[in-house]
């Protein structure tokens, strides 16, 4: 099957499958609507006839069309690994699996909520039941097709991983949010808050609304993570899932909750808490979110550390990005706390010089509470991740040249320069404007406070990171290196050497394994690596072959004729 014909076949199959599925769903909706819903709530006259006509029309047209095009696609895959592994087919299969898996998850959650609530006839659950059945059947069918065919190409394996980790991520979100909301509902139902919320029925409201998310999210996540993603260690997408979604996401969720909680507590300590007895209701979601996020953060981080020793250097880019993201978030939060703290001090200074006519009670206590919460959370976070980055930078030029490091450093420098420019513009404008109009005084200072506090915080930030940028530049981090195509021919025990060479070269090394033995006792020291890199870089050709011979590595430049 040609490429254009293949794309045409799968696009038409996808569209006709959607029409066919919508028709079945409409008919099932009418069936369950009649059986489960109060007749007085079904709808306007003629609604059933209209929906029945629409469902039959989509079924009659979409069904045969889907069958013809899908059967045609299946005939071309019989014993044909090239067709099975094509990007069009694998995109078609995994797109259907992702969409139907998520539709099943959301519809099943609504159905379980309705079921746990006692299946009231006054609530219309027919749509959720119909969607759940149709989506689950389509998912199961195409899951069997995909599983039976296997994944004969790299693109097939990659797209299958996209399905696995996207669906596992949604399951994890459902699980975490379900647990947090369930605990929060239980806390709000306690009678310690007084009569306003004491009547809340936890069993009929909190459990029915959140238990389905816990059950279904746990099943979805466990099935895709522990079964389908098992033994998928040497996968870039797995590292993205671990470092950028699970670890970073749970860390951000927990830290946001911690900042909000500390801010609320400091406001209470300073005596400006509102709402009396119900003020501490925020603890009902803050504490469980911190605990649950921390638990999943710890689990995924421990797993990532265990797997890090089993993966090649080229798979560590997701970990590197995670470190820089968390360091950036920690630094941004730290600077925000410092800016707010400086604002409090400067505004208090302005008030001591010239008290305002109308002052908001407790303004500085609330601002100080927020500043302290931000600083307490941000300082250890930034310090922890930045120290890891500093340790990684000691590995050499490959780390200095890493794109994530360059983006991080130049992003901070650019933000600091632009911020300082805006601050100076405002300060000079306020001074000159008020001087020329003869209104120079305390109001000039007040109107410049935000710029002054930002200027004070951004200046050391710019100086520190600019010195790091200049240091990396002097070490050759931004010198465009001549790209060498390096191939290593050695025994199977030399895979660790590939990682070391890639780390020093800053590029990929192709590895060819000798069959039937080969040197297994190759010992290469760090000094040998340095000599090899120099010899490779001084090679007169763009292609270099490294051959393990008598316990040593021979560097052989070559070119193709």
C-alpha cells in the first residue's frame, strides 16, 4: 500500500468509526434513558424520535463504511511487518487507544458517582453509561489488534509508549485528586467548624464524588504503569514521564500547597485571620495534597535513581531538564519572596516618613506572611537543585554545552536585564517628572517602590548568573565543535565506555558489538579518554572508527569513497 493510500485509508477509517460509534452511543443512550430516567425528565416531545432517527442514520452509514475501509487495511497487514509498523497505522491505533481510554475513564467516573449515590432516577446517567460501553468496547477491540500485531518498528514502539504514559499520567492525576478531595470532604464534614457545615453528609457527598476517581485512577495508573510500562527502562519517554511529569508535577503541587498553607498560618499568627472558627478549613486540602504529592514524588524519584545506573547518558536529558525546571521555580519563588519582603520594608519606611491618610489594617502583616512562606519554601528547594546542577557541571564540556543549561542561564540573564531596564526607566521617569513639575517628594519615592525593590533583588541575580555564563564561555561551552561521526567496534562489555565517550564528546557514539567474543577486558582510564578525545578531534576526516585491539583502542580516521 502506498503512503498516500495508507493515510487516506486510515483517515477515512477513523472518521467512519467515529460516525459508527456515535450512532451506537445514541441508540444506547435512548435505551438507558428510557430504563433509568424518570419519564417526566426525558425531554421535549419528539426528542426520542429525533435521536432514534439520527442514531440509525449514523449506524447505517458509518458502520458499513468503517467495515469496508478497516477490512481493506487489515488485508494489507497480513504477514507484512512493514505495513504493521507504518507510522499511519500506528498513529491510527494509538490515537484510538488514547481517546477511548480517556473517554472510558471519564464516563466510568460519572457512572460510578451515580451508582454510589443510589442510582437516582431523577439524575440522567444514560449518557455516561452509553459512552462508557461504546468507548470500552472500541478500546478493547483495538487493544487486541495492537497487542496481536506487536510493534515491529521503532515508530510503533514510540507511539505505543505515548499511549502508555499519557494514559498512566491521567490515571495518576485522578488518583491523587480523588484522595485529596476525599480527605478534604471528610475534614469539612467535621462538627468542629460549627453549624455551617456540620450538616454536610460525608458518605453521600464526599465518598460518592471522590471514591470513583480513586478506584478508576488507581486501576488505570496501575495497569499502564506496572504492567505495560514494566521493563521499559531504556526509553526516553519513560524518563520524560518520570522526571518532567511525575517528579516535577508532584513537587510543584506539593510546594504550592505548602506555600499557601504557610501563608495562611502566618496571617493567623499575626492576628489577621478572617472567618473565625472555619479559617483553618484550608488544612483539609493543603495537608493531604502535601502528603500525597510527597509520597508519589518520593516513589518516582527513588525509582528514577534506581534506573539511572542502567540507562545511557543520552537518556538523561529529561533528568537534566527536571533539575533546571525545579531550580528555576525555586529561584523564581525565592526572588518573589525577596521582592515582597523588600516592598514591605520600603513601604514601612515611606509610612514612617509620611503616614498615609487611609491605611489598610494589617497590610504589612499579610504581605510579610506571604514573603516568609515563599522564602521558607523556596530557599531549600533552590539550594538543593542548584547544588545538583553544580555537581553535574563538574563533568565537563558536555554539561556546559547542554541546551537546557544554556536556556536556563540566558533566560535568567535576559529576564534580569529586562527587569532592571524597566525598573530604571520607571525610577528615572518618576524623578524627572516630579522634578520638572515641582512635585518632588515622598510620592516620588512611593511611586518608585516597586521598581526599587525589584532592582535590589534582580541586581545580584544578574551578576551571579552572568559570571557563570562568562565562565562557561571561557571553558569553551559555546565554541561550535566540528562534528565527528564516531563509531566504536568492541565487545558487549564496552557499553559503559560509550556513555563515557558521549559525555566527553557531547555527541552520540555509534556502537557496533563484536559477535562471537571480542575483547571483554578493555580497561580505559579517564586519562585515556582525554587522549582519545584529543585524537578524535584532531582527526583529518569527519568519520572516526574506534577499534578495540589487544586491550587498547585504536583511532582510525576514514572516509567513504
